């Protein structure tokens, strides 16, 4: 499988196909509900990948999905994406300044994996963060303009707070390690299992 960037399997684990580009794998996974797109190698993309529709899982499988000149994933309003990392060390990374690595308008669930960038996750849909790590540099790890729930994981930024909650947004925190909170509206703290270091 070394010639392939990714594969897609159905909810029973049956192979849908092997793909030489990440974009082709996304197209296949979008068409079959509850499918899983698994990275088979480190991938560098040259433009932000739009997730337009469908309900599927992206398994980083210990690999890196990188964009050096822009954001990595743009999840549109009709899409429902779960991100996990079955092998450890899997990373989604943008190396572009003033850019979120992931921009979400749909539904995004993060179970595990690492998200890195100047900005981490920009959420303007629904975000469920159960685990994993978001590491940002200039901007917040998560900038929330939608509805978000944090149940675990680690959110940290070198220069800003781990979370920014924008006007009219809803942020519920049940757990996790969070490096500071900037709240403009309605962050609800439902657990003591987080750190507020700023």
C-alpha cells in the first residue's frame, strides 16, 4: 500500500478503495455513511480540503496531514466528520500564518490526534471535543462562534488563551486541560477537571 496516500473502508471494515490523493479518498468517504478514511502515509496538500457532505471518520493512523500555505480542512454545514488517531502521533497541521488548521461549519467530533497551527480549530457549527490535543501559536487553540462541548483533551496556545468564546456562542466545558479562557458571552464550566492557567 506504499503507493497510496489513504484508503476508505465501510462501517464493517470492508475496503472501498485505495487512493493516491487525499482529495480522492475524501470524495469516496463522503459518499458512504459511517465509512472510515485512513491515512496510509504522511500527506502534504497544497489547498484546503473541503468536506462538503457525508458522515464519516478520518483516522490519522499516526500520520501527518499538512498544508504549508493554508488551512487543512474546511468542514461545510452538511458534513459530519469525526477525527481519531488509532496509532498515536497523528497530526493535522497548517504552517500558514493567521490561519486555523481546521475550520468547521458542520459537525466535528474529535476523539484523538493532534491539531497544530497558528490557529487551531475555528468552530462555527457544532464541535464535540472528547480527546486529543490542539496546539496553536498566535491565536486561540479553539475559537468558538457556534456550539461546543469539551469533554477531555488538551487545549493550549503560545500567545493566547486555549479557548475564545465569541458573542452569542455557547461553550460547555466538562473536562480537559485548558490553557486559559477568553469569554465574550456564555462559557459554562460544568467540571473542575480543567486547568485555568491564565
